C-alpha cells in the first residue's frame, strides 16, 4: 500500500515487502543453479544474476520489476537517468523497481531517482562508505546502515539533503542531470510544503521546491497596488523575517508605506507578502558572510526581473556590505543605497517619500497577491479580492466579501484555506479540482473514489472536490494529481468542509 511520496521516491507497505528496503542474498534472494527465488517465490524463467546484458526489465510479481544492467548504465549517468525516466513513464510511477548489485553509497540518490529495492551483494565483495568502496577481507554492514539512514531521511522529508551529501561524482551527476532535464517530471510529485528545507550544498539551488518558487514568482506574482516605493532588505536567520529582531527594527524605522522585498539565497527574492508561504519561512542556509557565484547570479537575475517587471517611483536599498555585488544594478535603476545598518538614515530617506497606505489596506492587498500566487491568476477570484476586506488581526485573519468568508489565512503554512465560496470559484475554472464518482463525501476522499484531478495539484494544495462540475467538498490534497488518478489505495483529500445533501 502506498504510504508516502517525496518526488520520485516513495514509501510502500504490503504483506510481502515494504519499500525502500535492502534484500539479503541467500535469504530474500536465492540462486540455485538455474533457479531463481525472490522472496520465497520461484521463477521458472531463468534469471541470470547479475542479469544478462541483453535482458530487459523482468517482472517479479504484479508490481515489482527487476531492472537489469544498472552497473553498466551507471558508467554514463545521463543515459542512466534518461533510461530510468523512460522506464517509469512506460511502466508507471507506482511500480516497485529493484536495482540489483549496485554500490550501496549510491542508494540515497537512487531512491531519490525512484528505485525501491536493493541488495547486499556488492557489500559482500567490498568495504563501502559514502565516498566509495574498496576490497575488504570480510563483509561489512554499510549497506544496511545506509539503507536505514535513507529510510529515516525519506520519512523525515530530508532525502534530498542526504542525496546531496554523497561524495561521489556519479551520484552528483545523477542529481544534477535530474534537476536540469527532468524538473517538470519530479516537481509534479514533489510536496507543496515541507516542515524544513536545509540548503546545504550548491545543488540546493536547483531543488524542485526552490525552482518552483522562482517559477511561480515569474508566472503568478502580481504586484500589490500600494507598491509604488520599493525597499530592498537582507534576509534573517529567524523566519518569517518580520518576527526577527533585525526586521522588527527596520519596520519600526520605516516612515512610509514601502513594498518590502527580501533578497536571499536560495530563493532569490521574497516579497514581504509571501514571507510565510513555503519555502520562504522554512529554509535554512549556512551563513558565513560570503556569497558564492551561483548565489550571486540567482539573486541578480531575480532582482533584475523584479525591477524590469514593475516600475517603482522610488527604490531604497538597505543591504549589508557583503551584497555590493548588486551595486551596478541598483545604480542603473536609480536606487538610494544604504550599505550597513544605519537605521537613522533609513528613517530619513523613507520619510522623504511621504506615502502612507492604511495597514488594513496593505493586508487586504497582500491577500490578493497571495491568492494569485497560490491558485493562479483567476480573473473571477481577482475581481472578488479587489472588493474584499479582512477581519481579525494578522496573521490570523479571515478574508471577507459582502459579509461572507472567502478565505481564512493559515499562519502556520502561510496559505489561504478554502471556504464554500472560494471552492466554488476554484471549481468553476477546473484548477485545483478533484473529480469524484457520484457520491456525497461523508469523510475523507480516498484514491479509489477519484476519477480525475487537475494537473496543478500537489500534495498539500487546497482543492475543491466536484462531481460533473457540482461542488461536493473541499480540503487539502494528500496526494499529487497523478497519484490520485492512478493509485487505488491511500488518502487523496483530507476533507475540511462539504456540501450538505
């Protein structure tokens, strides 16, 4: 049974086997002359071990496939990734792939690539570590250890971090090529939100959730109406930024209504109104006061995008000396640059602008920006949000339209939660919509009852549940769209509200 998805990696459980896991030669897998036993079952067709170079994938039951020749394919990581993705697209992203005889230090990145089963045959021949293998006098237990660590990382949403730490060129090549060529494939299975994102290597700059953030900014971001004057700020260790001591001091010093934008790595930039949306309030990076070239390039690219996309009447930069690599861009766009921490000068420069918008108006407009970022530029929703008001004290607020609740803002994840009114609007467009059989939900929706789902749904999204266009319920997706439609087991949507019959 499907339990959890993390990109192409997954956790499954059945009466026969749980994945990902390590099989033991001589116990789980037995070879006797021309007989091959897999988990106690004999396969009449002779299977060579390691498989013959001409052999294609071999079915070991209804949902398990032995994938041959992996150590040969690993000599060319790009072809290996291409082969794997092609195989997945043909057989399905729910099938179990068994990779026999691979070096155990590659297990984390192979699980991230979508392989599920491994064995300890390599460890019987070599002593192994995270940086490679050498011939040894006796079998060691590294394969068991790395399999256990991989499973723990997968359970704790830290598999990407573990895969990035493997000190091996083959592993790094697999990860980088997968990021470079197959972002769209991996991203559709990558959760919308994790509890924590640790950007620990340069490869973190190209994680699916980081690239998704940048892509959404460029495609979905709308500038708030009050965004006449821009204030560029540095990030802070504490998230969300506005709760850090540094940003509280800055906010207290500012004397005009500013569109505040934080420049940071690995996200490039974060508008203040999106600072609670994943991964803006969930990421962490090692801070040493030095910016690497890859980080500089991303920040520069996103800053140029921001300034070219929207014409500000005035720009004030309040950044540390370490970010002077942005000086030429700031000069080009006529920014007033304050290097260092001169709060008095910041107060003086912002006071000159003499521009004030009420706090309530700012919060309301920020919710309109957030709705577009979360659900896309829905014209009906945008029109409603233009007339909306807010009730409560930020961040715990309701978005109201004509005395009816349109959204509730969830400060824990920075997202807008659907109500009946907003679910009807979302459903009318076909976006973030799950199609079910003709029944009235009494509880959560399971995959077996789903007959369709819009491609934009990721695990963690707010979704509307419909039957032939009629709203039946709304809640939080517990699977991505592909899994909802193709799996027969597991929870698809956690229902929060439903239309009473």
